């Protein structure tokens, strides 16, 4: 084997190893209830929380429990979202307003643990005071609700029984809690953004093998 071919082999091995060992991990996400507003026939991610939103009579609001990285990646509520159908049996009343709610508890893969079984998606028509918020409407049809100290909605109708907006890895395992609107960044095993000790060790090993191959080639020529 010539010196040029040997060096080329070392570089190829080094490139392949680096591509495998420093490739970004699957992005982490957050397990939480996202809040949606219905605009015509489409869902849009709400710009304010349910306790700050005051819907009008005839509005449709949605909630979905799922794992997502941020608002752009959030999963929409499933099922029909038609106000007339949801509130067909709830007549209008003076001094009140009707809000159609679509509540999607998500799928088993988004559940906090294997023992949690998401209830079936439900729809409800909330008849509330004219100045009521979406949180008020939700509380009237889907108790118990659970919030954390930062007023983040943690549970609807008691689901899930524990946890609140916790960060999860690409494997679905829970990590320390964070903000559902944050975009997590991939880090090395040491917690920094540089190469891990394992990567450095592998690079040194490949370099040593390359030196040995060059030495063996020189011996053969000698």
C-alpha cells in the first residue's frame, strides 16, 4: 500500500467516524397541553394562554396533549371542529356565550408513562358568562384542571395525573422540566456543545491506526 493510498484510507475512516459520532441527536421536545383557536376551517396556535383569552360567542377552541419541540411543531387537535354541531343542544342565553371546545388527550406514545391511558377525544359546548375566559369555559366542562406555579396548564379532566411541560429526549424519556415554547439544543454527553470525550478518543485511535498502516507500508517497501 502506497503512502498516498494509506493516508486516503485514514481520512476516509476518520470522516466516517466523525459523521456517526458527532451527528446531532434527535431533537428533544416537551410533553404538554397546547392551546388552539379555530379560524374558519383551520387551527392556529393560540398567541395567548387560555386564562388570557376571552373568546366570543360562537368561537371554537382546542386543546391537544402531545410531545412537540415548539409551537411550529405542535400537534393539532383531531376530529371535527364545527360549532353548530358541538353546540346544537345548547341554546343561546342572554348574558352568556357559547364556546365549542375540542379536547384531544393525545395518543399512547405521548403519554407520560406506560400506565397512563389517554381518554378518547371529546367535544363540549361551554355556556359561560360573557366576560369569561377560555380557561373558565374549559373548567366548566372538563374538571379537574391542574396548573403549575407558572400558570401552565398541566392537566385537563385529571389527565395526565402527574408531570407538567417536562422536556423529553428523542427516546421519549423525561428530562428536567423547561418551557414548552423553548427550542432545545443538542449537546454532547458532557453537557457542552464541543465534542465529547468519546469522540476525541475515537479520533486519536483512528489517527494511531493510520500511523501504524503507514509504518507497515514503509517496512514492506524496505
